[in-house]
C-alpha cells in the first residue's frame, strides 16, 4: 500500500498520526462514531519499524496494576467484536501460567486480579503442565483467559475495518509540521490536512512530533530482543502448551515470558522483559483507542485516565497548543 504522490489538501473531523495498533484502533473508533478520519503512516504498510509487527503477542487478565486489570474485560470484548466484524480468528486461547516466589508483590497483585482459586501448587502444576516446574517457595497462577493474539493479522483487520467505516488511510506520508490552533494544520510529504482534532500515536517518533509544540515528554524508545528456542522434544509445546510469565525470580529478575510453538513449528517464542510487566500496549489497544476517541470528542472516558495523566511529568505542559 502506498499513498498518492500528488500533493492535495483536505479537511477532516479528526487526524490520527501513526498507524500502529494504537493509532489504528483510535481511528477505527472515530470512524465508527461517524467522524471523517484520516490515518497517516510515515512508512509504507506493512512494515517492521514500529512495535506492532510480528505474528504474536500475549494477552491475559492477570495484572498487578489495577487500572490494567479493570480494562482487560472491555479489551477482550472489543477484540471479539473485531473478530466478528473481520470474519477471522485474531486470538487463540491457550491459558497463561504466571510463576514466581510466594509473597512477591507483583505476583500477589496478579492473584488478586484473578482470585484465590487460580493458584497452583507444584503438584497441580506438574499434573497440568509437565514441562513447567516449581522450586521450593514458588507458586504458580493460572489465567484461563490468557492466550495469543495474532498481531499482524489483527493490525490488518482493524485497518480494513476502519476503511470499511469510511476512514482514509494514507501510508508513505511523513509528517513535516503541525500548526496548532482551533483547527490544526498537518503538513506531510504529500499534502496539507486540517482538522479540529489531532491524535498522535507515533510510538518512537512521538517525541520528535511533540517537541516543536512545547511538549517534551520523557520518552525512551527501547529495543526488545525476541528469541525462538528449539523444543527439546518435538511436539512438547503444541497447542496444549500455555503461555507463561515469570515474576520476581532471582534467576530472572527482569522477568521472562514465552509463547507456545505457534508461529514456527518446533520453536518457542521467548523474551526477557526489560522492565517488569512492560509491553501492555497491544492487548489493551482496543480500549486505548476507545479512550483516545472519547477524549478527542470531549466525552467522559469510559475508564479512568488518572493513572496516565501528563501531570505525572513535571514541567512538560509548556505547549503552544
């Protein structure tokens, strides 16, 4: 897909910059609300330069952070709605095992989000999943809602749905300038656009877009390595194998997560989590998009946004907006 090379000028109800999973869901919700919406992407789609590419992401209900735990039921519902609209499967329910030392604060937060009847001891874990073992002092939690989101398929599905609702998606267009005002002006490499609403979901490029507007957020793009480990026993991590996560283990203080061998036969996807429990974005994207849509329309958000307020960062509100 590529945008037209001919310069043009258009006016929209809303402009969204960045067609990753967050921006695509934001644009989708706006289009569903009958808002004439333009979704801009600097790279030609599909691409692997952001954080929405790849075949799989974990999804789950187990969260130590209460705001995320409260959002997940809505997120599951919205993923299901998109599945029905797209007519394709976007999620495989494998279950999720969370492993960690008894009494760990993060693990305890997950237990509270799931309930006491989701705790597995060493015997129960071995009975259900022989490939996973607990050491003395460790416990496991079972999240039956956990599973795998098919990431690239999901991204295509929400972008296709956005267009079906009348939205305009233009890729291969880099934003050059944003002019603030009651009606904002966005100049790209291919055109000039105006709208009373602008939502920026540009990932690693967000800081560069916000700085000229006087918003200097402490954003730090990170590169996360994902590895694929070969099964010791072929077929041992088939469809019956759950996703897994570790928390607070001395052997892996930063945490580790893994997915069954779904992408490549015989290879298990694993990653070392650089910051414990980071990387919530993909699974929560349907809700984040809905919240950004509601906020841009001046509506009361359907979930509390207090934990994400910009006032968490002193001194950043010097914007020209």
